[in-house]
């Protein structure tokens, strides 16, 4: 009898301790910790924390995103389902909706590009619609910029929609009300597509120059863009004053680079009035 | 009858005791070695002392000694700052390094500062991005000529070499710079050619090689005019790229539709449309196969160590290698060793080819990328140590003083033989890459074909090479297709990074530095995607054009 | 001797089964699991890490179109045939050792054969590489001294496409490995003296004794060595890699299937394709082993 009582007492004590330990940090902390772990791309830890708060928007978001981006790619459909519910639920906080929509839309778009791999799973959602909706929810925001970036590239590459897409692109730049610093990646894309699809160097250089003036985030991109500006003005547009301006600027900023010797030579050639090929 | 049992048991007992004693001794030795390797008794028994590990695969003379001196300096300086730290150096041979590196990362307990090797996906998954830190000044540069520059700007290439093109992220920083030079056995050279003046052009070089060979025959010595590391085809690649650039650098002036430079697809498009004669792309083959007649017999099977041995035995006239072996080449040779640049192709060359002369080496040859894994327990200290290693004073101490290597930093002055290692900068042309090097497999197959050309010595070298190259076209196309699939997969991972950065930005406090860094990296991420689009489009073009290439002579070449 | 234990009495022998369970688990995890994992991944485009794309039989189709792989099987067949011939000398040496009259000298010769076993095989390979080095290697130096080639000439043992494979076959000369000798010797020592006496009475000479008595009675050992040799030769690639590099010599002439796997998997990152090739090697080895078991019978 005495032994049984001892066993019961120990079991009760152990259970209380376990329950106490199990509550752990409160749900708000777990939520933030899950988001933090995800921001560091520690999917294993993020998932572990998300599982503790499965019925919260943050928990669902982190769980869904981990399923999508985890390198094993085993639970993509599950992740997309979770994010789709989050995105379509109007009660979900806006920031969460935007990220859910962006991730869902972009991954669906990528799956459609590899139909051979994903088969019918790629057709479960309409990325055009999803990304379009993201744009409408937060015009001028980073999410709007990202969604537009993914959509416009696809439309530009489609011969049937290309002309309209270029017009849409120009309209976007004209009407953009958000932070100017968000535009340089789009300007780089514009430069690339104007050259690739139309060999329209004037428009390409215009966008590149705007992006350069606003400032690229990546310093290497800045360097490359500056040389490109000089080169395109020189060799494609035959605009000597602008070419000289940018070559000089390049030499001032990057005298040790490999292209510096080329910039000097081209500058000399321009000075001697040599016609570019 | 003799009772065997007792003696046997007694004998068995002795052996058992011996076995137990040996086992105990080995166990104690193992424990001592583990403690020693872990950093010594102080680290085990003083948890306040932090332990850092730096791992690399540089076994060349001087490197480990240089790092040891840097470690000693660092530990002393940090001790004065009240930080107890011990740094351990681990050097792994290069042949086993890729496997060791991956195992360490997957195992979850990698070195804190580790030399990078591997695909962009590996780097993105396991290494901390350094872009948040490269725009800040390196605190260890205080009092030096580069103290006012950001960490990125202190490098001669503005850290371009550390930029991963797939993720537009900096996962590592470089610690040294190399160029390729020719080491000369001055005694042999003088005896064979009768002059001390080293060759500056290919014509002079071929002439001195011929004289060396004749000298060998005259004196009954197996003289090898040009020693190369044939086993990994390193030298072959270097020579080919050097002469390709000297012959075809003007192709970069015309540029691609997008920018200065060349692209494989664009060059093959020009060949297919008749705008570019394929002969131009094959001219370096002629040059290298001619030089190849002066390589060691059986050079494909000779590795670096064997070539060095041959050089030290006094039978090799010229040895082409990087400056990473300068220390051992110059110090260990029993004769006087000279250093010269790879002779250039002047316009009065025996092939009748137009050459643009020497090409700039600025911005190239930067290597020794070290990064910090995400799983490190001491990120701040690891970053601090990395900044210490790449600071103006310490980097020169390790690289210039110990290894006789060049530093990747700006403002470093070289003296003596190291002046010959300095990158060529007084030219006006840059290197261009050959379309034959379309990928890792493409490079390997191309160099194999080049090797075949040297060994077989066909009458029509260029035609032989080109047709041999086209015979492996399916494999090259296969590789490019695989590369495109890889880039597609990259795009998914890049979007994963985008998403993580977006979440990071959302949870950061407004106007906080962390938030600003997340937004910066977000923009870097998106800017980098255009590079991936370009790569996929370039691969598609490359495949289309490769399929249309014709055998030599079929399209009027 | 094994005895049959009724199932209901197994519980009395549980310690035995428990002790067997642990090594069995380790064998399952470290031997069988990788095999099944490899067979699974041969249907995938797999980078060895987490990138896995199901591609059906595309790797197998690719294998049939891969001329390098078929060439490598041809090369390895040459090595198998050469190694079979090389098995003769250890048998001869074992027979000679067996017939050494003095126990002391017999023991001494056995020690001489065993000592080289302690040298790591890597060292041996590097020595042979130096042996074949065209400019300063021992073989060419010997030929120069003997006047077969002039002092400035070289024979490119590992770079001349016609000489590469013969050089690799010749490697290890005189091909008397301690392992083989000791195994055959153990078999020969198991032959009863009565049989030798009976043979002598019947007027059998040394050659007849060897052919009709000793060789048949060591067939078990010969078969074991043959199986091990076939498996080792078909799977082996390290020698080729160390001698000739990743490409397998000039024009890939000495590429073997194991080198193809290493190249495709670790150099190109095509682990899925490497698994497919590995499976084919496994199948070929299995078939050859079955043939060996069928035709090399043990006469009791």
C-alpha cells in the first residue's frame, strides 16, 4: 500500500512538471521565434515551433512556407493548400496574406515551367490570379513590386502578350506611388527585356540610367551597370558625350577593376574620334 | 603426460593482462589527443574561453605557418581586450576536402571559418550571407592606408570574386591573389641558349625550347624544355586561355547585344551565320599544340609533384605554374630560379596571327574564399577573426611575408621577385573566355581534345581538334541542359530566400538596422534573379547554336 | 553442429538472438540500406543531397546510350581475364612452399611473403606510378641502362594509348600476393599425408601429383579467390584514378565502370545516374559469381 502511494505521488509530481515544462514560452514568443527561425532559413527549427501554434496565422504561414521551401520538396502541395487558405481568408492580417499569396503565386509559376516534373500539381492554382490579387491588396508596396516583377517577365516573354506587356511596364513606372528604391530591380529587368526582345537600346539605357541614379542594392550590380551604361551609349547608341561621361565616372570609381583598362582605351578612342564598330 | 592446461591458462592470463594494459594506454593517449586537438586543457576546463576553428586545404609552404602567426597575434590582441579565445587551424588535403567539407556541414558542427568549395546551393544553405557586413569598415584596418574604405572596397576587385551569381550574395571573402608565371632554371637556360635574357615572346620561347632540346641531345641529358602539370590539365587550360585572350580579345569590344564581353551562344551564332570564322576560335589550338611539342613526354600522366621533382632534378627548363608554388620553387631548387611572365604572342609570330599582346590581369586570380557557416556557435567572433585575417597588416603578414603570395587588398607594395607576380595592368585589353569552355565537363572534354592534338600531332591541327570537339557535342549539350535545370531549381531556392527576407523585414522593428539589412538583401535578391534569367536564356541560345555547328570546312571555313 | 529448436522453446535462447540482432541491425543499416537506397535513386535525378526528381527509366536509357560505359566494361573484362591468368603464380608458389622440407625455412619464406602486406596499398600504387614515370622512372632508366632506348628517349607507359592497358595489367609483377599464397597454402596443408604416400606408391611424379591431387583438393580456395578477384576487379577504380586521373588516361582509354560512377556522381553531381551504373555493376558481378559457382565445382 505504502509503495503504491509513493508511486502515485511520484507520477503526479512528474506529470505536473511535464505539463509545466510543456507550456514553455507563451504563444506570442513561440510565434515570434518561429518567424525568426524562418527568417534565418532554419526550416527544421521553424517547423518545430510552428507546430506548437498550428491554429495561429503566423504558425500556418511558417508551416506552409517551410513545406514549400524545404529542400526535400516533399510537402509542396500541403504547403500550397495552407497558404491558399491563408491568402483567401480575408480575416488574415494583410502582411501574412501578402506573403502567403506571393509565395504561392511564385511557386505555382515555377511549377508550370517544369510541367514535366510536377505534372497536374502545377495546374491546381492560377498564379496570374493570385499575384494579381496580391498587387491589388497593396499597391505600391514591396509585395506589389515583387508580384509585378514575376508577372511582367512572363508576359514579356509571351509573343502574344509582349507588346501589351511593354506598355504595362511603362505604365507601372509612370504610376508607381511607392518607395523609389523598390524600382531598380524592375529597371534592370526592363533593360534586359528591351534589348533581348526588341533591341531597343534607347529604352534599355533609359531604364538602366534611372536604376543607376536611384541606386542598386548590390554594389557589384552598380559597378557592372555603370560600365554597361558607358558601353551601350558608346557602341550601340553612338552617343559620345554620354559615353565619355560614364567612362570617366567608371574610371574614377573603379580604377583597379579589370574593365578599367578597357574604359581608358575606349575613352581614348572616343577622344581620337575613332568610330565604334 | 604433460598437463598442458595450467601453463596455457597462465600464458593466456599474461596475454590478457597485456591486452588490457595496451587498451588502457591507447585510451589515455586518445583522450589526451582529443583534448589537445580541441584546444588544450584550458579550453576544456575553462568554459569562459571560446574556441574557434579555421579550416582550409592550403598545404603549400608557408600558409599554415602564416596562419599560425596570425592566430597567435589574434589571441594576444583579444586577450588584451578581455576576450579569451583560442583558434585552432585544421588543414585537409585538397583531394579529400570536398567530401570532408560537405560532411562537416551536414554533420552540423563545422569549423567556424572555413574555406569555401561547392555549389551555390550548398553555400546558400549552410553559410551566413556577409552582405550585411561588407559595407561597414573593417575595424582592424585602423591606422592603415585603407582605413576609410568599407570592407568591400578594401579588395582590389571590390569583392566581386566573393559574389555568388546564383544568389547575388557574398558567402565568403578572399584572402589571397594569384597569377600564373613561368619558373625558369636559369643555369640550364644559360647553358642551353648562351644568354641570360629570358624570352618575352612566343617566337623567342620556341627558339629557346629548341635550343634546350638540342642541348639535351648534345649532353645526353633528358632535358624537358617545358614542364607542365598534365594530370589535372591545369597548365594546358592556362596556356589556352592566355593565347585565346591575346588573339581574340577584340571580340569582347564588339560585345554581346547586352554588354561588353563575349558569350558562348553569341559566338557560335556568329559562326553559324558566317559573321565569325571558326578558325579564329581555333587559333589558340595551333599555338598550344606547337608549344606542346616541348612538353615532357607522357605529360598527361605527370602530376604536379612529379613535375616539381623533375624541375628540381635540373632537367626542366621552364615550369608553368601559379604563384602559389613560388615559395617552394624558389627556395627548394638547388639552382637559381628566375620568374617570368608567360611569353606573349607578338604580331611577328610564326603562325602569322594577329595578336593584341598581353592582357590585363587586374581583377582576376583572386581566391582563398573563407566563409562562416550558419551553424557556428561564435558568429561574432568568427566574423571578427575573418576581418582580422583580411586586414591590411595581417593579410600581408600571412600572404606576402610567409607564403610569398599576393594579397587581394588595395595599396599593397611588392618588392624583389614578388614584383614579377604583380598582375599585369599596363595593357588595354581584357581576357575573353573561349566558347569551348561551356561548363565543367565542357572544359574537361576540350582539354582532353587539346591533349589528343598534342599527342597525335595531326597535320591539320585545327580541323582535327574541331571535329574531335564536335564528336562530344551531345555530352556538352547534355551538360548545358542540366545546368538550365539547375538554374530552375535555383530560382525556387532564391524565392525561398526572398520569402525569408520578407518575413525578416516584417518582424523587424521599424527603422531598425536589422530591418534595413533585410530590405537591402531583399533588393539584392531580386536584382540577382535577372542574372538567372539571363543564364537560362543564354543556355537556351547556346544549345540551339551548338546543334547547328558544322564540321570543319562545311560552312566555308 | 546446428540443431533444430522448436519455436515454443526459442524464449530460452533469447540471449543468443539478442546478440545476433545487434550486428544484424548494423549490417541492415550500413550494408543493405545503402543498396536499396541506391536502387531507389536510380530512378531519380539526384544530386546526392535533397534534390530529387523522379525521371523513371531515363537513367537506364542513358546508360545504354553511353558509349564510355560500354567501353569501360570492355576494359574491365580485359583486367578480369588478366587477373585470372595472374592467379596461376600464387598457386605455384604455394605448392613450392608446401613442399619445402625444412620447417624453419618454410616458416621464414612465409614471413617474407607476409611482410609486404603491411605496406599500405596506396604506397604500392604510388611506387608503381613512379616506376612508370616516363622521364625519371625506374623502368625507363633500366631500359636506358640496358641500351634498349637512348638516354634522351622515353616510353610513355601511361600516356601512350597503346601502352596504358598493358602497363596496368603488368602492375604488381610478379603478381604473387601474400593473401592468395596463404589461402592456397592453408588448403594444401589440409591434404592428408596418406594421399601423398598413396600417390607415391602409384608412381605419380610431381607434376601429376599437382594436377591430379593438389589442384583438385584446393578448388574451394581457388573458387573463393576467383570470386573475390572478380568482384574486386569489376568494382575497382582507385588504381586507375590514382594513375591516370579522373579521365581514365588518354582519351579515357582505361576507364572502368567504377571510375564512371565516381566521375558522374562526384564530379558531375549526377548521383542518380551513378546509382544506375552501380546497379548494373552489381548485376554483372552477381551473374559472374553464379557462373563461377556453377562451373567451378568443389570435388570432395
